[in-house]
C-alpha cells in the first residue's frame, strides 16, 4: 500500500512502504539555494527511497502511520563528507625521512640516498596488491569514521604500466568492499621515474601512448592528473598529457602553482579541467581563467602545514571571482600524512582564512564539483544520493573547531546505515 505525501496542502507523490523517513533532525543541507547559513532547515524530514533522497518535507506533513521512520531526536544531519584529493594507496612510509629532515639532513642528501618520492615508488612497486590493500584499508577506515562517504584516490607511485594498474585496481577493490564511493585518478605524470631521469619526454610518451589508453580501456580511472611544477613537469609537457587525455575524452585536473607560478591553473582551465589543486602561487590571471571555465580550486592545507610553506592561496580573490573552493586532505606519505578531513577543514580556516561555512562547502558540494559529481553529491536535496551523516552536535562548526573530537552518530551510505 502506498501513501500520498502532502506538502503545503498539495499532493506531492506517492510514499512507498519501503521509503524511509528520517525526522526530528536539524538539516544542514549545504544547498546554496537556501539562504540560511549551511542551508539549515528546522522541522523538516528527509525521505529516502532506495539510494536517493526523495524529498524534504515539513515535519507536520509526515504521515504518522508510515512504518519506516527513524527518529533522530534533534540531532544534526549533514551531507556525507567528500575528500576530493588523496594519494591513499602506496607502499612503505616516510617517517624516518621526515625525522632526518628535522634533524638537519638536507632533502638533497636524503634524495641522493634514495629517499623522497623515489623511495615511495620503490616501496609501491615492490609491494603486492594484497599488502597495498591492507595498508589502504587502514587509512580509508580513518576517513570513513570521520564521515567521509566519497573520496578520490590517485595513482602516481607506480610510474610504470604494471604498478600504476596495480594501484588503481587496489582502489577499485576498496570501492567494492567498503561502503564508500571512490573516484580513481591516473597520476602517472606525478614524477619522472629513476629509469627515465635523463629522458622525461620518453616517459611521457609511455604515459600518453601506452599507460593512459590501456588503463582507460580497462575503466580503471575516470580523470587524469599531472604535477605541473618546477620539480615535476613543465607546462609544455603537461599540455602534452592533457591533449592525449582530451583525445580520449578523459577529464583532466592538475597539481599546479604549489611551489611557483607556471601558469598551470590557466592551462588546466583551458582544457575545462575539473580542478586546480594546491594553487598557493596562483595569480589573478589564473583565478580569472578558473572562474571563466568552472574549474574548482582545491585547497590542501595539510601539505602547506607539513612543508612549513608561507605563500597562501589567494582565497580573497577566489572568493571575489566566485571560484568554488574545495578542501581536501592530500593524504600522502611525503607531504601530508593526515587521514583527517576534519583537521583539513580546521587548517583551511586557521591557515587560509576560510569561514567554517566555506570549509563545510569545501568538503561537500564544492568537493563534489571537483570530482564531476556536483549534480548528485554533496547536498541534502531531492534527487541527490542518500549519503549523509548524523552527528551528536548542535552546529556544523563543532567538527571544524575541535578536529580531535568526532561526534559522529550514524553514517548513512546510499540510504543504508553503515
């Protein structure tokens, strides 16, 4: 038997017996159409049908005789958190290397001894898929326990066909075995592997002509990333990768303007890129290009903190130009070993000057945009996926203010409590 819902006295649609009504909650919808801070709604129930949100209706319109109801007793509900930039799959760690740096050993010396990214590449290549999976599961669990329901995972520590494929298959397995959605990204152009150190262009030929098309044909990733930087790849080399990706219909994004201004963000934007990430050295021209082409700015305060950087992203200019600002952990072994999106939100406010509401938008609707999911994820709204978090909290600012405390009460993924 179905029940007809009423909203403001008008019939809306049929309520099926299996639909679930989540009520007596305070909803931080993060819907920009709602002028209230955080898109807050009081005395409104959330109706879930299958894996999607069916409707938001006034509490007074909730049919009392519907069987599937969840009383949240006044708790706060937000969209599930989205970590739109991680390097979650890798072998080994770099703790000893970090300790060396703090003890005064130069990066050049550490690198000459086989440290730096080459150490992670070697460990990742040597690790079995089972080992990489076990390590990644531990990191993923920490993010999920904070309320993350969607995240990106990049490759980029394999730097050859076999190891890049291995990393992406681990990411695929994580998505199949956990209540989380994973957006896999090919970052084969992360660095020049040791065997190509004297001929980086030959390595890019391998990426563009073999690794990318082969792994794309296997549906192992959904976007291509490049580290465009003075210690990575030049803009000309980066564009070569973007051209190859575009020819295959693959969306692009970029690690850009982290250590210098090479015009990488403008280049990403010219290719209608999903996001430009890091962007500490972004200039006005880059901001304008991003605004014009809808490219999301992904802020990564963990790396900024860990590397003790001083050049902050141009947040005021991004805000002025209306560029969406996402916030992510950048979880990786070398520059941001923090599997905490709450901490990243706090850092984004303290270090970069975001408001708590901007930080929340940065891990919900703007992070969804950065992953090409802006129409389906990151908001509590009809038609969006039913990924949401129930918190033992009164206000969203609490998770930003005190990142060491986690008031998560229930984690809902695709309409199911997990």
